């Protein structure tokens, strides 16, 4: 789910660097992270106009002007590039979609394991791969 934030938001922001560090230091599937980041980047490309409107709405909302000014004058926070409409809008949408994406991902992985892995485990190639030294090493390390 952390990779959805990377995929949905523009690259080069401080929050993306923090998420990448989490991915490398926490026990998550790195290949799934890369695939999901690529997939969500494609989705984000199509949704950029909406992200821009959300960011513009938030940045021009009168009651929040003092908040944005204080945030911008805080050390390190400007490196998040929150004052960019696209960055703020995409991060806001990504955070709002975090729980639905998490729930959907858990459901999809469960269904995948029930159906696809159950069928594939009967294949001869799958059985040969499971007894190979490379797969056993992978199982040991993961």
C-alpha cells in the first residue's frame, strides 16, 4: 500500500523518499512494490488533472492560508513541495485512498492465493520450481 503513494504522487518529493526507505527497510515484497508503483503511476498520469484541481482547491481555501504560510516557514517542510498543486492534490487523494486500496489489495491477494496458486500448484512446472535450489533459497531468505 505504501507503493500506491509513490505511484500516485509526483516523484522527487520528500515523502516519496521516506516511503522508499520504508520499502527497503521493512519486510515487504520489493518486486510487488515496483509493479504497484508502475501501475499506480499510469493511473496517476490519467488522474493528474483531478489531482491538480484538488491541490488548487486546498491551496486557495481562505481558512487554510495561515496554515500554508506557517507550514512553508517551517524547516524541512518546504522540501515536501506541498505548495505545488499537483503534489498536494495527489498526496491528499493518495492518503484518502490508502484504506480502500489496502482493503482491496488484501482481498485480491486472498483470492489470488485461493484460485491461481491452487490451480498452478498442480502444474508439473510449478512442482519442479518448488523443489529447485533457487526457490528453496528464496523461501529461506523471505
